[in-house]
C-alpha cells in the first residue's frame, strides 16, 4: 500500500496543471461559483475558517470575538452552499489493479493521479470536492468541501486506498444518485468492467437528477489491443477464474466484442448528454487531461 500521498500530486504534477481549468458546463446549482463570484454570498452559508484581515475586506466580516481575545483583526471565511459541488467516484475494485509489463502504472495508480489532479484544479477554483470510493458497494464517502486543508484530506485517502472485491457499478451509482440532493458535477473514474446496462442505468439516474456527468474509462493498452503472444493463462482478478489459451485464436473475437461494448457505452453516453472519455493508461496523464479539457472546451 502506498502511504506517501505526495506521489499523486508531486511538484512536477502541479506544474503541469498550471493554466488548466475545469468548469461545469450545464446549468447546475452554483455553477457560476468557483471561478466566478457567487451572487449569494452571505446567504445560506457555512463557516469555513478565519484568515487575517486585509485592507479592503468588508468590516462586517471581522470576527469581533476573536479580536477581543487576540487584539488582532480576523475575518470569517464561508463555504458557500451555492458553490459547485463535485463528486469524484473512484472505482477500487480488484480489476483496477491490473498493469501489463510495458506500462509504468496500474490502472488504479493512474486513476488516483487523475483524481488528485482534478481535485487540485477544482479546489483551486474554490469549488467543493467530495470523494466516493466504491467497488461492489460504497466503501467510503467524504462529503464535498472547498475549505483550506481539504486537498490534504483527499490526498491522504487516495494514498490509503487499496483495490479489492468485485465490480458492481449499479449499486454505488444508484445509491449516490439518490443521496446527492442538490445538482452538481459527477466524475466517474473506472475501467467500467461491468454489464453496460448497469453502467448506463446508473449514469442516466444522475442525469435524471439533473447532475452533470463526466466518465473517464481507464484501460491498460493490452486490454484494448489484446497484444499478447504465446500460450497464456488469463486470470480474472476479481473472481480468480482462469483459462489457458492461445491469444491469437481469440484475439479477433475479443477485439470485436471490446469495440462493440465501447461503442455502445459511448453512444449511450452521448444520447444521455454524459461526457465520456476513454483513456489509455500508457498515455501521460497531463496529455490525457489536456486533451480532455481541450475537447470539452470545443464541444461547449
């Protein structure tokens, strides 16, 4: 288990994120917060933290009780309930732990780096970010926050996560769709190794609730091209089931089935107005992220 959370947001990673922005495109509650000033400041807000008074700050925001104790001026900062709330749903099922020989990271490590980068970007924009760790059920839920220090909390959780159990996207997706009351931004990061009908049903549930949805399907290059040679034993990382075969004998059928499933998911997502992106785990994450943001900018 990796315990050094800095692995997923190193100075090199941060430098690559400079100038990148992720904004909600649909009409979700609070979408003009974050990068934009909210018109609801001071209304229905939750206290977040204190900071030292700076020239130009409204006098009404000074905490006079703190002044009476410290003889220093501090202002209250609030976490506006109208801010965009984003929820990162990260697949931690056992299949995410796969890595072929010529790839540096497992799909899960790649997914954690991507999730860390997205968290950093959105918190930098003052948007609130939450985290859902799931496999065949919801293993952990951290409610979205935008206050200082929340990035540290998320990075620690990314570092402590481990892959385990089977995949069942249906239960976690439907449960979270019912649980999240206010419209927001849903970011699903998974290899989507499940019944396409379950996947689409869960995503449509979010859209029915008027959430904006982005799906990142993370796949190892061998899972796409089936570039294996010689006799091989294939083992299901979730069930332990094994088969021995000559890859070239089943490669054509595998690629046909893989292509058909991918095209079906992509088509269903387009129809439901869900942003779907297939990412190869051998692609440097910053290039993949830049391509995603560039495409998103052109589409909207």
